C-alpha cells in the first residue's frame, strides 16, 4: 500500500487548496522556520483521527482552521484528505481509498471514507494493525521522541502493541469484555425476574385453587337459580290462563254499554244542531251591528281630525309668510359676497404669474452654476490623483532608503559584534584550561554524594512500601462499600423498572394500564398503585386485597365497557374493573363496629391506608369490612366472639374468613408484592444515603492514605532522583573532561573563522554606503514633485469651495421663490373654493324660496277640501245610527230561542254521562284485567329470557334440568351455597389463566437465564483464547524487535549495547517495557542522562527496529534529525535509503545530509503574511538534466 496524495484546504496556514503527490521512496518537506512545513505533519495526524488538539500545537479545535491575515479573510472550514493506493492492506474492496476529515468553525466535525460519511471509529478500525495511526510510530516528531523516552514503561508498551499487530485483538477484547459485562447484568436482571416470578407462583396457585372452588360452588348455585326460574315460569303461565277468562266477560259488558251511549248521543246531536243554527244567526246579526258601530266611530274620529286640521292650517300660513321674507334677505347677501371674492381672486392670479416668472430666471442661473461646479470637481480630482501618485512613489523610495540605512546600521553593529565575538572566543579558549584544573576535585565530591544518596534511597523505599500497604487496605474497604452502593442502586433501578413496566401484573391488567386508547383517560389505575400503606401494615393489606390488587379503577361503566371490548378484540385476557360511578360500598354495620374496641384490634383495613379522595370509594369497596388485628390469637378470639361472621387479617398475614376458615403460613419474600415496592425503594434510598455518607468518610480516609503514599512515593522519587542526579553528575564530569579537550581544538578553529568573516563583512558594508547616497538623491527629487502637486491640489480645492458656496446661495434664493409661489397658489385656491361655496348657498336660497311659495298654495287648497268632507260625514253618521238600533232588537229575539233549546240539551247530556259512567266502570275493569295479563306475559317473557340468557335453555329444557326439591330445601341450599361463596372472599376470575401464563413466563425466563449463562461461558472462553493469542504474538514480536533494536543501535552509534526489557515477564499482556542503553566506551546509564543527539539516535534505532519487524506503508518523520550532528545525519540518511524499499518516508527537515538522501522535495514558503505556499522538485529529474 502507498500513500499517493495529500489534499488540504483551510488547514492552519494553507488558506488555498494544496495537493502533494507522494512517490515511492523518500519525500522531503523543507522550508524556513515559521513557514508551516510541520503543518503538513499535523494535517496527516489530524485526518488519521487525532483528537487531542495540543498534539496538533493548538489550544482549541478552531485553531486548525485558517484564521486570516492582513490581506485574507478567515475561512470557516478546514478539510484534509489522504489518498491511498490500496493493494489489499486495507479491509475494503477499493483500489483507491480516500480518507477525509472536515471541521467547521461552528465546531461540527465530519469524517468520510471514499466520500461516504462515516464515524471516527470506522477510521480507527480501517487502519488497525496496519502500522498506521495518529498515535503510533508511523508519525514521529521531536515531541513524540521525548514522549517515547520519558513515558512510563506501561505507557511505552502501546508502541510495541501497535508494532506487534495486537491492537485489533486488544480492541476486540475490550468489546468482548463490554459484552460480558452486559451479559452478566442481563443475567442478574433475569435471575431477579425469575425470583420475582417464583415468589408470585405460590400465591397465584392459591388464587387459582380459590377460583376453581368458586366456579364449582357457582355452578351449583346457578342450577338452584335455574330451578327457581323454572317454577316461576310455570306459576306465571297458570295465572295468565285464569286472567284470559275474566277478560272475555268484561269485553261483553263493554259492548252493551257502548250501544246505550250511541242512542243517547244521537238525540243530543239533533238538539245541538238546532242550537248551532240559532247561534249562527245571532253571530251574523252581531257582526252586522259591529260593522255599523265601527263606521260610526270612524266618522266621528275623522270629523274631529278635520276640525283640528282647519286650526293648524291657519297657523302654518302665518309661518310660511315669515320664512319667505328671511330667504329673500339671505339671497341678497350671498350675491354681494360673491362679487367681493371674485375681485380678490383676480388680484392674486396676477401676483402668482409674477412669482413664476422670477422662479424661472433663478432656475436658469442654477443650471449654469451646476455646469461650472462639475468642471471644478473634475480638475480637483485630477490634481488629487497626481498628489497621491507622488506620495506612493515617495513612500516606496523612502522605505527602500530605510532598508539600506538599517542594513548599514546592522552592518556597523554586526562588525562590532564580530570583533567582540572574536575577543570572547579567545577568552573562552583560555578559560577552558582553567576549568580542567578544578575538574578532578569535583569528581571526588560527586562520588561521595552518590554514596549518601543511595543510602537515603533505600530508607525511602521501605517507608513507601508501608504507605502503599495502608493505602491498599483503605481502598479495599472503600471498594466493598461502593459495591454495596452499586448493588443497592441497581436494585432501586430494578424495582422502579418493575413499577413502570407493571412486572408481576397479569396480561389483562398490564394491557389496560399501558393502553393509549381514547378511553384510557377514564382509567385511574390499578388498586395496588393507588394506595399508600404504612410499612407495618403492608403484609396485612396485601393478604386482605389478595388478587384484587390488580383490579382497575375506572371513572364509570362506559370506560370499563370500552376497556373490556379492547381486551376482547386483542385477546388480552380478563380484568376486574371498579367503576366509581356504580360502586356501592358495604361499610361495617353497627354490630360489626362493636369489634373496634377489642384487644389487639388495630382498625378497619380501609381506614389504615391512604388513597386519593377521588378513588377512595374503590378502596373502601374492597377493604371496608376487613378488620386488621395484631396477632392470630387475638383474631381467633374476636372471630369466636362474633360467631365467625367477620373477615379478619393479622399483621403477619393470617386471614380468617366468615364461617371459620383460616389461611396462613410462611411467605418466601416480598419482592413480588405490588404494594411494598415503593416502600422498599424508599428504604433502599435511605440505606444508599447512609452508605454514601460512609463512602465520603472512607474516601477522605483513602485520600489521606493516598496522600501519605504519595508523599512517601515523592520522597522515594526524590531520593531516586538524587541518586540519579549524583550518578548523572559523575557521568557528566567524566564526559566534560572529554568535551573540554575537544572544545580546545574547536575553539581554535572558531577564532580563525571569525577573523576571516570580519574581513568579508567590511567589504559588504562599503557597497551599501554608496547605494545609500544614490537613494537619498532620488528621495529629495520625489519630495519636490510632491510639494508641487500639493500646491496645485490646494488651488483646485479653493476654486471648488467658492463654486459650491455660490451654488448654496442660489439654492437658498430658489427655495424662497418656490415657497412664495406655493403660498400664492394655496391662497388663490382657498378664494376660489369660498366663491364656489357662496354660489351654492345662493342656489339653495332660491330653491327654498320657490318651495315656500308652493307650500302656501298647497295649504289653501287643503283647507277647502277639508270643509267639504266634514259636511259629507255628518249626513252619513245619522243614517248609520238608525240601522244600528234595529239590529240590537233582532239579537234579543234570537237569545230567548237559544235558551229554550239549551234546557232540552242539558237533559240529553245527563243521560249520556250516566251511560258513559257505566261504560267507564266496565272499561276500567277490562283495562285492569288487560294490565294484569300484560304483566303476566312480561313476567313469563322475562323469565324465559333469563333462562335463555343465563343458562341457554328453553323453559321446557329448564323444567327437565331443575331440581325437584321442596321450596324450603331449595332456599336452604342456596343460602348455604351463598355463605360458602362469601366465605371465599374476593375471587380473581382470571386467576386460572394468570397462573398458567405466569408458569409459562417462569419457564421462559428460566430458559433465558440458561442461555445467558451459556453466553457468559462462551465470552470467557473467547477472552481466554484472545489472551493466549496476544501473549504468543507479543512475545514473538518483542523478541524480534529487541534483536533488531540492539543490532541497529550498534550500527548507529558505532558500538555500545541496547536492550529492551519486560518488567514482568509473567504478565506479558500488561507489563511495562524499559529501554536500557550503553554507549560506546561508557557504562550503562539512564535515558535521562543521554544528550539530545544520543536520545534522538536511540528513538531512531527503535523506529527502524519496528519498521524492520513490521514495515509500515508509510512513515512521517518531523525534524527528528534536528538534534543530530552532521555525521549522524549522514548515517540517518543512509538508513532512510535502506528502509525506503519497503516503507514510504515523508521527512520534514532542514538538514543537508537528510536532503541528499531524498527522491522528491517540496518547499514550503510564506508568500503572504500568514499564508503558506508549496513548491515541488524531483531531484532525479534535475540530476538527469545536469548529466545531459
């Protein structure tokens, strides 16, 4: 596999999109400090999944997005892509694989594989065990070198795991351990559920047996009821036959009575007809007289009105004359006002024409001035442009002059510094000799200090061991306490889950409580979740309720009906409902109340529980007649005293039913109780609170012990550091002796080189002084040209200001003229509107005068017509009065004849009423008999329907199935059966189905538990196999890497010895790894005692050992050659060439020896402030051109 290309946009200093092609072999990234070449390393590390922004040399995520520069705006996105040529190394079916990471300034991050969105986890898995990763040895910079050497042995182990190829195994093991934890947690939960179900099975079996007995007793009781219904049917059928005979006799009597009534009614009808004729004649006469009366009244009213109108017309005539005079005067006044206003309007029109003429002259002047102003502005702009060009040219040349002067000044300073450095080099050469004289004394002192430090370190180690043992004891105790806390919290969560999921409830109640149907708003809940019970009474109330704990409380029967229909539709079982609207609570009677004061009596069960007032009726319905007693002995005594008619429950769960039956025994636990889950949760929470307090105390004690252990460890570390320092000091003194001799030779060469450099710099200083004289002359010429341009610009500006002032003055005059014209136009408009109003007023006055004259003429004509009509009405009224008097006499004659006929009609009516009374008596008897027959028929029908509905029999079949007992025996049997049924107490009709369902669930959960145990064993076996495979693979890899490391170390250092050591070979999967080195001709020493170059070579040796064992597709090395001297850089380059056959190298460097070994070189430079730019060179092509 090969890294083909890197593409980046907006990443750190790369504001523009870049693309870097990587060929096989070695590619170098070079450039000056601060140019951004290491940003390429950061880009590769980032796209491979680096999450720690500090490892990318930033403080927050947005630091990797281009932040802008003086000439470039900030970007809002950073994107980097790596393109790989996949030869099967990566587990994807693509020849070319593109991995992309994108970050927005908003903080949103995206990952892609071949342009398809993915997770960061997918990228990690893609490169797992390939030797490529953001935190492995495939990308190494100077900081990573220090991390490898300074990290603890346990941390250093990760690099070896990556090289050994067991990282994928480690991740799979971590995933398997997570699955094992989940499986164990599921197993605990399933076992808890099994235990819960087992606790429910025994009481559910009792309920099922109780339901079976109830069903048998109910069947006998129903047969007795069938016998009663059959006998009632026979009795009602006999009663119906007897009533039919009486009914026929009454019907015959009713026919005779109706005949007599018909004869009397015929006589009464004839007399009524005669009376009706007389009444119609009286009515016609009365209507005629009424018409005459109305005509007389109307004539009298009209005559009175005509007389009143004569008087009103005279007054109106006088009023109209007065109004005509007023209108004439107003009309004359309007004519005069119109003349005056017309004259004023004419004057104003003349003034308006004069104002418009003056305004036209001013506008013409404004146009001429505007053209002049435009010419002045163009001239000013041209002079300003010349001035600005001169200023820019002057600034450019002035800057060049400043650069020359700064170079001259730096040259003077540099020459002095070089002379001073030459002087110091000679002084240092003499000081080196003096330092060698005191070195022997210091070496003796270093040996004594080392011996003292070793003794102190041994004492500190013993103290640290004691502190660690004390800390371990504290932590074990704290761990035990935290385990108890975790167990309690898990149990609280489990109980809450059971509450929320209605664990233990039957299929039917659970379905109703979980339903989301419209009718569910009428469901208040199950009895078990509605009551709150003091902890002391939980057992007693639980036994008292029995299977009724799962009864559902509803608002009304409609909700219960809809819920039952829902259960039927979905075949979800049966439920007992308690509709609040229909429940009738059987509270204790006076006789039962006398038990309240007896010894041991605690109270009635319904009074001992707390429930919402709205649902109180439902709880009272179940518990109102159950008495709670402290002990069984008191309960037995009380039951005997009340002749075994009370229902009693004890605090320990014994139940005494009416009739004397007694139930009790052991209970296997209370986890299955629906009632005490809330209380148990509260108790657990109280325990958790107490344990948390103990945890805080234990944590504090553990922290104190940890602090002591830390102090002891610090003392041990300090002692070790003193030993290390003393050892390092002695080694440094020995090394210093060698370095002093080497320094003497180097210092002599430095003195000669500095003297030669001072002579060369003197020549360069003289050339800069000559260029400065020429530049000064050019700057003075530009300054003179600038002064001329400034004067021309000032003159143009003054001309423009004068023209603008004239334009402002003319605009003010023009504005005044416009205002004057507007005022005249508005005044003229108001005059014309006033004239129009006056003319309208004149027209209205003329019209009103004409209307007044017409009204006066109409009034005179009306007076004459009224007088004529009055005379006519007087004549008609006299004639109508005569006809009215004759009609009154005719009405009195008709009335006398009607009274005679009414007397005859009353006698006929008396006879008819007598006959009707007789008929009513007969019909009443007939109705009573029909009603009795209907009732008998209804009773027969009801009885027949009851037999059919309740038993599915016909009356004949019912008679066959009925008992042939005497009524007394039948009543006694039914009474005994009812007593036995009542003695059973509340019965759950679904108990048999629920017991069977619970048993099936128990079997299913048992199977689930077995499956989980098997899965747990399989996971443990898989973990063991992975541990064995990882151990073997790691041992093989470690042995090979150790051998390669020792070999390459010797080649890099020209001798010496290097060793990798596992701290605990018995725990291969967790042991730390230490690096032990011995430099040529030296004793073994710690890594901290190595110089920078020696430390770098050590890491490079380890890197090449990893690559020899498991060649990585590519490796990125960021200035790891910086601490090396030239000879070691050459060795480093040779190794790169050697390993480049199997590994593609990308090297960020500025060392010549490394550059000589590369195939392709990219240069990074800063084109604009803060923006990096790439340049590429293929060295083999250049070499080919040079050879040609």
